């Protein structure tokens, strides 16, 4: 009877050992554990790519708006237009705002750059070199600025500068960038053309 009991115990031990080896050899649950570890990281990387892509898109859009504003302000003025609506600064402002609206960006969100760019006044031209934040415009337009340095062989070309900044807010959970607002700055300069 004792021999039978020890044989049964030995058989149960062997069965338990085979079962444990079989369970240890299986990897059905390993894929689930690996996916649970990798998917959140992959999701964060994809979110980061999306939001940085959005920021880069806005940067390209506002840079293009600044370039169009500078180009519009630098072209020769209309000879038959009333002076109040025919200034280089007004043309630059209207063109920059039109480019923002065309890109579905709210022009009211644009603000003066901080700090306002310090530019040199032209010796031959007239215009404004500093941006006045008290005006109703939210785009910094500086006319009559010197684009090249005559002391290093330049001719001292006069031009116009358009600059502003636009807010962007990231949404990246579990990071320091989550709900952080950054300011994307754009500026462009153009030589003033004469008639």
C-alpha cells in the first residue's frame, strides 16, 4: 500500500512538472505583455509627430504671411488711391492678414514679437523704425529700414520689415509640453521698390 501511495505521489509530481514545463514553454501571454509595454510609447511618439507637424505647418503659414505682407508693402504705391488707404504699412498689414485668413488662422491671435526687432533707419528714406504696440494692429510693420550695411560695401538699400508671433498649444499628455502655449515668430524683409 505504501508502494502504491509513493507511486501515485511520484506520478502526480511528474504530471505537475510536465504541466509547469509546458506552461513555462508557452508564450501566448508574452505578446499581450509586450504590446502593453510598447503601445503607449508608440502612441506618444505618434502624437508628438502630429503636434510638431501642426506647429511646423503654422510656422510655414505665418512666415508666408509675413513675406506676402513685406512684398505688398514694398511694391510701388497706387498713384490714384487716397493717401489714408495707400500707405506701405497699411498695404503690408492688409496683405499679411489676408494670408492668415486664407490659411484659416485667426488674425486676432497674432501679436507683436517680443522683443520688438531693433532695426536701423534708412539714411535716404522716411518711415517708421519702431513698432507701436498702442495701435490697433497686431503685426509689427517697420518701414524705411536699412537692409544692407554701407560700411561693409553695401549700398544702404531701404526696405520694409513685417514681423509678428502666433500662439500654438501642444497636447501631449504625460509630458512637460502638455497644454503649453508657445509663440511661433515670423518675420520678413523686402527692399522697397521705386516707380
